[in-house]
C-alpha cells in the first residue's frame, strides 16, 4: 500500500507578478532526472501504479471551473485519463518521447512534449495545474512561475506524491531491508522529497486541508520487483 500525499493545494491569486522562491535542482540533478525517464515508457506503462478515482474526484471538486486541467510530468497518463473523465479538456505534458509514446489514449486528453518550466500554454488558460509523483524533479521556482502564468484567477495547483510502499505479510521485512539498506543510497537526490511526503518541498501558496488517500495493490513478489 502507498499513502498518497496531496499535501500542497492552493488557489493562486490573480496577481502573477510575485516571484516564486524555493528549491531548484542543480543542472546535474536535472539531467539525471531527465535521463532516468527518457527510455522505458513501455515498462513504466505496465508497472506504474494508477491513482484512485477518489483523488481525481477530489481534484475536480477543488477547482472553480472544470474546463481545462494541466497534468505536468504526466508520464504515460495514469492520472491524465482520470482527469479526462472529469474535465472538458486535459493537456498532459512530459519531456520524454518514450513516456508519451506509451501514454493511454483518451478523447479529452492531449499529450504533448513539454517541460514543467515551459508548458507551452496561453496565459490564464488553466483551471487546475497538477503534478503527480513528478514535482521533486522540477526546477521549482521556474515551475511555480509558469504555473502562476497559465493559471486562471481562482485556479488550483496540486502536487501529489506517494512515498515508500508499506508491504504487509511475510515479504515485509525483506522489502524494508532491500529498500532502506541495499538500494536506498543509489536513488537520485530528488527521491528524498518523496520519502518525506513533500514536507520539505517549498510551496509559495496557501495550503488547504486534504483528506487521506491510498493506493492499494495485491501483487506477487515478481510484480513488486
């Protein structure tokens, strides 16, 4: 089971001139993050856990209008298609051609190659800006400035993350040993923000109270690995 942390949700004011301050990845970290997702779209589509309908319902209910949602760092569209069932139009962007090649089609979802720092949309055109399991790889000050630019007055911005899964049953101790002792030191630096549920991720907007969400799966050991 993964606990879903939708810690950061806000409605940006209409004034988009204020600068976003916060954490920026180094050029080395950013290149590593981009390289990590440049290939493997097929495996990503097969194995990446999908999000619960309750999360998409909550996001749709948190906006003032349901015309246009922007899914930033969409991967192969796990959240994009859920938003497509709830918004008139979804723009789903990712810098990886491999991810987009295996994205799940949806009539109301338009996939395009773009970065979080340059989304390629008009000013004041988006009701929801969401990044699911992706914001820890962004240049955050640039992303926040871009989110302010494209957000309509009263729009919502949400950052979604799920951390280290909680494994139950006989495999629990083996998984904990594998993750924390054997491979933990090999993760890219941005991964630490996932492990802390984005609590240490700067967020220059007013935060809103949020309900708990979880992703629950019953998998074999082979499927988990």
